[in-house]
């Protein structure tokens, strides 16, 4: 939630006349100090510890299940999987590979957590067994299970690979509506397995958010059709989720059946990711609402932009909706997640950025707020 609060202060600081910025700047300074105190220093090897969400016990079961899905039920007998005891070979996060001294034709993989364990499996399959593990739409995988002898690490060798950073993030907000809305559970299973085998442990998770929004906006008094018409159709959800400045109800209204199906799918997605040590990054409330909210709540601090309304982040109504949003999303999907916000990114000047004198900023590019992240490097371990 800290990122959520900090983002809102950055928005306000960058859009507030200088004479009004003193108190906001002081608050932001306190927030930044708190963040720096809680952030580990950057080293070649991450030496801290991620906080482990409740209910995520260390067990090799999910990694064994992954092997069954990927290579069939016979392959797991060639893998000796486990976790380090107190004497781990690294102070951060890592895994080791070596040949078994007691079981022939078996690779021993030890790791600090389930995420590093599955990353170790992926590294062994790619680098030692010459297998390709890929997305179906990117050419798929080439998984040739050995008939007898599996690849050896090397007599007496122990391969140690350390995680460079505690979290390895992937995904883009647009991909969720341009590609992933068409994924079945079988597609998601393959995709999540690929993430786990690649060492990904933090991923954008926006599937099913329209059902959450529907519940929140219903509590605020909006009608069924008004809510569903604010959402675009599946292929255009990126825009209704992010801005809606190019129009709402494109290929809509969004059917309730589709929203509920995606909500149920998200439960499966997050459950599997949780098993494999992958944390979902859920959508937080970012301030854009159906314009009908302005009339329903009689709130003059909502600025109309296209077919949506943008709220002043210091308006009490913003906090009210954000509270309803977070209560609903944690009730639906649990509390062991991160939260993502997508700031205003339309070209030109944001609608709330005129100061009290009615003047616009001299340089629009200085005031644009960009959302989203870059995908991580595929090889997250060294």
C-alpha cells in the first residue's frame, strides 16, 4: 500500500501550484524516508529476505506437480528436490544443482524457496538437457524426455546460482486485454509453469477486476447497465481499465457472465501462483471512475475527460472509493499480494493540471505520469 499512497502524493505534488506545495512536500519527504529505511541496498547478490506471506509454507509438492504437468509422471523420479537448512550457501536467495551421490541418474536441486526451486528445475532442463520451454504463441516448447540417461552436472561439481534482486517482475497491462483475456485455464497453467521455471515471482494480475469494480460501483448506487457500459469489450479492456478517454462501451456492454467467469478464473490463477511462490500484483484504485459518479455523489472534484471521470486524489470521496475497492478485492482474492496503479498517460495535459490562475504547465512532458513496468530479463539468476 505504500506505493499506492506515494503515487498519489507524487500526482498531487506535480500538479499543485508552488505556493501550496509546502505541506505536501513535507509529507512526501517523510514517506520517502520511510521507504528508504525499508528498502535493502543494491548489491550484486541480494542479501536480505523477502517477507513470506502467510499460508505460503515451504513444500516441494507444487514443484513435483509442475514436473508431472511438464514432462509426465515418470520424470520426477530423476529429481531430488528440497530446501536448504540453516546453513544455506547464500545470504539471500539461491539454488544449487549437483549429481546425486546415492541415486544414479538423479539431479539434486536445493533452494531457499519454492520460487528458486522451480527456477533451478528450469535452468537444469534448458542448460543441461537442451530443452526449450516457451510460450505456445511464441513457438512452444521442445521437451524431449531422455529414454534412459539424464544429463549430469559433472562429477563432484556443485552449481550455485544467486538471485540478483528479491523480486523478478513481468507483464504489461496491455497484454492482459490484448492476449490473456482469451486464455483458458489450460493456457494459464502452461503460462504460470513457464513463469515459475523462469524464476518469475511477481506478476501483474488484473484478470477478473471488472467483477470487483462492478461490486464497488453498485455499492455507490450505479445501475447495472451504466456500470457494464463503462467497461469496454474484452479486447479493449486496457482502455476502460486505464483511461477511457477514447470512449466507453466499445464492443460492450460487458456481459455479467463474462465478468463472473473471469473472476472465477482469477481465483484459480492466484491459487496456482501462490503455490509456486509467485505473488500477484492486483489493481488498486487509481482515481478514474464512471462519470455518473460525479452526479450520484455530488462531487465537484471529479473532472470529466472523454467518457470517464478523474478524481482529485485529496478529495475525501477518493479515500471512500479506495477503501471500498481494497475491502472488496481483499475479500475476493486475499491479502497476500502487491497492488498496481496505472497513472494518467493520455497525450497532452492532464485534465486536473490547470492551477488556480487557470494557467497550464509550460512543458506538458514534465507533468505526464507514466504507468507500468518493463518485463524482467529472462535470466534472473547469476
